[in-house]
C-alpha cells in the first residue's frame, strides 16, 4: 500500500464544506463527498487513507485476506477507510479495534457501513465516522477481502416505490494515501494530485465567504451580497 512521511496537510485548516466547494470548482462531480457517513465518536481527521475492502461472509468468490488482522497492519498517521457491503446489518468495527488502531498511530476510522461499542470509542477519544451502528459483530456476517487497494464507494439508495427515478450521485473512489478529511459536517476525500489546487481554491473561497458574512451581518441582502462578492445573480 502507498505510504507517506507526511501525516498532516494544510487541508486540515479547512472545513469539509470548504473542501467540497473547492472540489466542485475543480470539476470533481461529487465534491469528494462520502454520502451519509457521519460522526459517531468526536474528533476531526485529516490523514492519508489506509483502505480496507470487506465482503459478505458468504461470498466465496472474493479474494481472502491472508495478512492477519488488518488493524495490526495500519500505517502510523493514517485513517482507516472501510468499504463494507451495503446489505450488511452488522458492525465491521468495534471498541477493541479502536484500541488497537490507536496504539498503532491511526488517526481515526471512516466506515461505509456500521460500527458498534460507541461508548468505548468515545472513552478512547478515537474518532469514528460511519453510516450507522449495530449490536452485531463482524463474524459470521462479513470478512476482510483486501487491504491497501483503491475502493469505490457507491451511494446507497433506500428501496422505495419511486425506483423509476435514476440515482445520479457519482460514486467516490478512494485510493490508498489519498487525503481523507472528516468533521461534524461529514467526510470528504481529496486525491493526492489535487491537494495543492484544493488548498489554493479553498483559501480563495474562504476569503470571499468572510466578506459575504461581514456584508450580511451588516444588513446587506443575501442576493445583493452574492452578486457582488461571488458574481452570482
């Protein structure tokens, strides 16, 4: 898997909203956003990704990970990013994993799936972001398939009567070593080759928004402010 000697970035100075705005301006269709993954145990993250692909336990066709427990292989200064099967109702991360990850220098975990043992994560002060939580553990429901590979996380749409509506939100690809930023607003991913551009665009966007806030708090209308400061009608 990709490694890096850098464990922080100027990106950490920006909110996930500012980073998403910058990515949209740079023509990244999904703005780097990982949908519906939210903070379960507090703490901001801005670190390179250590990626984990999980599959259902009944899936005999997917590769089998032979490297021991994936937590033991975490690279210091990285955030664990887990892509779990959309149909899984169990948790793929628990308190003992947070303890192990913390001792190996991980900065947190981001899960396209469920976590459990919320009180333990919070007691450890280990940041956890996930789609939800569950009482069920990993076995026998899911298993690790691959570690340190690109993962493509598809949006999840609930079953509904309006299935004729075509889902249109783009999937998010996260490569090992890509920057993952998470805070109370959500989770975004910045590809390594866009890091400097995102920082520059986000800084300009923040400066404009600060002027907008000053104008609006002074009593100026939102529409007028946006037209003047952002060039929007």
